[in-house]
């Protein structure tokens, strides 16, 4: 499954506490190639800051095609001042 070129992959051991404040978290659907930004702070509040991010992949669902099988997380650095 090819991820969008502007997204960096996450390691299996990456947790919410490992992300920098300028990192944006994205969800990517491999079925329809749609990517959308995810509120990482909401997920961190819900699941805890020491939760591995890739453990939440089975909970991802695409809003466009309702696909749940080929989803993954990615991150992108926000422009810093």
C-alpha cells in the first residue's frame, strides 16, 4: 500500500508522547487514497499518552469509502516559526 508522498511513516514503537509538538498526525486510506488530519490530542486523552499509535490502526475507518482494512497512520511536520 503506497502512502501519500508528503506523509512520513511511524515506527511500531512510536507513542503519542514520542511525537513532537509540531508533528501533525494523519490517517491514510489505502483503498481510496484519501488522507485526513486526526486530532492527536483527542486520541491521547482517550487512550493515554503511552499508547502505541499503530495499535489503534484497527480502529481507523475512512469517512469517504467506509474502508477499515488498508488504513494506516502517518505524520507530517508543521512549519515552525
